[in-house]
């Protein structure tokens, strides 16, 4: 939820900048098709588990809990057959189809993170979207936000844990596939637990109040009529939907072990960072 930017490493492509750019995905597939079975192209595509929120977007059940859970071990059939109105699905299908044309020449893996948070280690953009946009909206309106009952649930992953997973897959590709699975078994959810959005909404209001950026910890409703420009029109979707996924494949096959702090622990820093960006703090 950006312009495409791929990292080309010999015969490996890691596409991480835009999970909705179909043109970029088609270009990657076209280029990969020129490879041979003795020198295959390894394509690692970063998608996102907003693809799981289609029931909430259809029924506008924002702020309510859904118990549906996806997993990447015995639930691959569901992941590869999400409905047409799921977010990110067109790009995922383009990448998957490329690998199915000739799986000996094109090896694909989808990495699908949920809510990403934590400080990035790159030279430019070092923040993500969901919790950061919420903190910014709270600071701008000077009131806490609650979506419906605030009972909806998402999975979470620290950006540095996510980068560890991407690195592990890239290393597996460089080793000829390694212990990773690819193509029709190449779908990796990346999470380190679940959280309830109401807890995050309360924590952001509390952190902003303690720093005297807002006058009260009271949470007030946020509706479609109030969509702020910087939410890109997705505020209710970002903060009011459900997206539960369990990462099994990377932990079993790649010994991926996410260890960074939870998003709840990062909230004070997220609020302070957004306050600085708005000129409210030094």
C-alpha cells in the first residue's frame, strides 16, 4: 500500500518496492523467461497480507473480529487461490504464472508480510504505513482514534526480522534453491504474532497524551467521511480490517527466528517519530 524497484543479483530478482505494479511484474516475468534450466532465474516477490481482508472490504465490517486464519504449510491451496477482489492478487498471479510456464527455468517465491513496523536500515525511507499513518492522524486531529469496537486482529512483523527472511531466501537461491521451497510450494507468510488494533489505538493515544501532543486519551470514532488525505483513502481498511496469517514454512525450512520487539513496544517511538516529522517535536 510506490514505483517499482528491483534488485538484480546475477540470476536473482528481489522485487520489494511495489506489490501492486502489474507492469513491473510482467517485465520481470518477460526477462526471466530468457533464462535456461541450467541457469534459472530466481524471483522473490514481496507481497502483503492485505490480500486477506476481502471479507471486511465486501461487508464493511470494520473494527469487528474475524477468526479466519491462513497458514503457509498445509494452507497453500487457499493462498494460491485468493479471490479476484483480494488486494495484490494480480501481481501475485503474474509472478506465480511465470514460474508455472517452465518451473525449471523460473523459480518463484512469494513473501507476504502483514503489518510491518520498526526502524528500517536503508538510506532513505525508514518507516512503514499502518501504525505510522495512524499516529500521524491522531497527532493531526489531536484526538485518539478507534475503528468500530477495535476488536479486529492483524499479524505483525518487525521490518528487520522481515529483511532477515528475505536474505535467507536470497541465500537459498544463490545456493541453487537450498532448503527453501519454490514455485507451487514457494509461498512464505512472515509474522511474529498477532495484535488487536484496539490495543494499538489506545497505546498511540496514550503515548501522544503523555508527550502532551493531545489533550486526552479519549478515543473517538473514525468514519469514511473523515478519511484524511495522508491515509490514501485507506484508513478504515488499514486500521479496521482483519488479517491473520501464521508463518510456518520459513521457520521450518529456513530456521527463520523473528526476535525483534513487538509493535506495541515500538509505539512510543513511532509516535515520537511522527511528531518530529510534523514539526511537533525536536
